[in-house]
C-alpha cells in the first residue's frame, strides 16, 4: 500500500493525475478524498511552536488511570 498526498489547483474544474508507481500490470484500488482548503491553509505553512508551554502545565492525578478510562470509552 502506498500513500500519496498532493495539493493541486484544478484548471477549468478538472484534475489530471500522473503519479508514477512501482506497480506494473496489476489492478489497483484508488481512494481519492477531495477537501477544499481554506485560504489560510497551506501545506508548507509553519506549524505552531508549543515549546513556550514546556514545564508550565502540571498534571494532578494518575495519568495511567486516565488513559485506561479513555480506552474504555473507545470500546
């Protein structure tokens, strides 16, 4: 299984994909998810730096017990 993520700008409402693969002479299943990006979204945009919060948050309680509770909710 291969994952390819592309950011494209359709021309005249059409997207033409030309993706080189290592697969040859076989059937493939493609899953295409299209999500319109907001103008402020950009793949190359710098991610937020959370380092200023380092050693400023304090957890009171049993973190392992809280994780177990969350996992039980997933079931």
